[in-house]
């Protein structure tokens, strides 16, 4: 799963905004007072509109049209990064979050900064569910997840604290399958594999356990739940 660090594009929410300077003291107070889980904001219309313009917040499209932090807004609130001036020749991939699918050649370093990044991305995904599911449900995967199955399942696992596999060690691995709207999740430890299944079920996925006929390797088959 990829989230652009700057602006509403981070949550797949539409037009990109570029934050060019730190928020004002008044805007920072609004950000700091946001709900730590949902990112819901309270403030004057002018303050909220300014945060939207900066890409630190978005306005919910349905009544009562509350405002919520974007993933970048969550980062500013948590003090993960300073809001940078945009680089003149920054590469296209700079500032992009990617969920760990397991087995990558190169992977971000584990630690508090990574955990905060993953938490912000997960909160952004929950808000995307709230915005795009017809009934506003956050317990059920949204359309974006159905078109980014591997990234969505990997984010659910990483956000729940499961360890992704390195190049040669144990941990979960999320892979595409020939089956429509389904991913395979591998984890060499049986108990941990079942814990992965519980996490995905709690995140709104339908999960079943299978065994590869040739190797006997156990794996999960997971599909986003529709109802």
C-alpha cells in the first residue's frame, strides 16, 4: 500500500496539496486537539479550511461534514516529521509509505518511527473506508482495498503488530493469487498464522486456511468481506 506523504493524495482522497511551511500556532492547537484515533477535528471554519488547503485535513463529504486529519496531519500531530519545504528535484517516490508485504529486498528500519508511520496509514485507511463505503462503515474494506489487495492485507497485518518476513527469516508474507479478490498469507509458525487470520477477520476480511498439495505448506486465503 502506498500513501504519498504530502497532502490528500496520501489517503487517496483526491487532489494533491503541498505543505510548504509549518502550521501556525493556532492551527497546531487544532491539530493537537484532534481525536487520537479518528483524527476528528474541532475548530473555526477558517482554521479547518486552512488545514484542508494545506493537505493536513479533509472534509467528510456526508453530513454533518466533519473534518478529519489526513495521514500527513496525523504525522504532524505525532511529531513524526517536520513539515518540509518541497524539494525542487525530489524523486517521484520520495515521501511514499508502503506497507510491508514480507520478503522485500530492502525494507524500512523497524522502530518507533515506523510504528507511527504504520499507525497513521491505518488511520487514513479507516477514514477512507468511512468516506467511500456507502454506509460509512469502517469495519468493512472499501473499493481501494479491493484494487490493492496485497497492500491492504499487509497494512492490516503490520498495523496489528505482526512481523513481516525479511529476505531469509520468518514472518508473514502476503502474495497475489490467481483467484479474484483473494491474497495468500504465509507464516511458517502455525500459531502465528492463526493469529494473522484473526487479525484479518477483525479487519473485515474473510479468511480460510489451506495446505499446498505438493509441499504441505499451510497458508491463508483472504478476501475482503462485502457485507
